[in-house]
C-alpha cells in the first residue's frame, strides 16, 4: 500500500532518521554515478545497461518489485557488523529527498520480499501512516522503503552526501587492491557525469565480521568489486 512521501518523511524524521542508504556492487554503483541516478534493476536491464547479478533478482521479478528502487533507513553493514549482501558500496542519501516530491508515493515493506511466500498484503507492506508510526523500527532490516512511483529512476544530485566503500583488504592477482580499484571506478564515473561526492573508506567496529566474510567467499567478493562488467 502506498503512503504519501510527506508522511513517510515526517515519521522517519520523528524516529531520528537523517539519512537513507542504498548498497550495491562497485559496477552497478559506478553505473548509477555515470547516470546521476539510482535505477531499478528493471530499468537498468531495459536500458541495455550492465549490472551485477543479485541473488534477490528472481524474487524481485516474481513479486513485481523489479522496476522499484529500494532504500534502507539504516546502514546495514554498520548495524549488523557484517557485509551488506547487496554490495560493498553504500550511498548515503539525505532523508530530505523524500520531502521534495522527487520520489512519488512510497511503499514500505514489513518483510524482505525473500520472505513473502504465503504472506498477505498486510504482512508484506505497511498499510498507512498510523501503521508506520506504530510499527516502523529504525534498524529492522526487513523494513525497506520502496519507490514504485518515480519511473524506476531517482536523481541523486544535491541529496547524496557521501559514498562509503568497504575495504576487504584483498588484492587481485596483479597486486592491485580491491578498495583502490573500487574508488578508481567510482571516481571515473563521477568525472564523466561531473558529480563530486566524497568517498569514505568504511571504518568498522573491531568485532565486525566483514573481512572474514570477504575472504571466505572470494568469488563473490571479486564479483561485487569487479569495476567493469
Ligand atoms: Zn565491516
């Protein structure tokens, strides 16, 4: 069920949210920067652009969220002390983007679509402003903002405050480290689109498990850091 973006904005601000987050692979994030917009998986595919495959792609198509853009109200890597499944590049976006009518009406999930089997609409989506006021908890990963009324494209200019990039502390077989490669690719895309957004190396808390996870699944890590597809 869609909720006016103004209501979503007001409730998020009330609950202390200042920024929204969108995590993706290096290649997909670079493509977004080149086109100065976040794009839905479906739009990217329809426009003949390349994006890193995600394990959620089949579910997204099945539940008709393939043309939608997803935002989190929390930095999942920091909150969970582990890698974000969607990728090592995190866009940090000012929550005010919701207040300026850029987004159209907003849908908010109660459960991640990967858990939607046998669930009713009421259990999949927040139903209205009151439902959101009472039951939205900042930091609950299942609760995601879904933009379904912005044509699958969300211009970032003026609202993206920084980009956080994970440093897996791994080098490729030519000795170039993944972090530097990622930053290089993001900067090239920004220079093509004349964007100037600060890039920050992620600083993890000591018990963060991301380095172990990056080393354990090196194929996935390579895929997520691969700058060009
Ligand atoms: Zn970490």
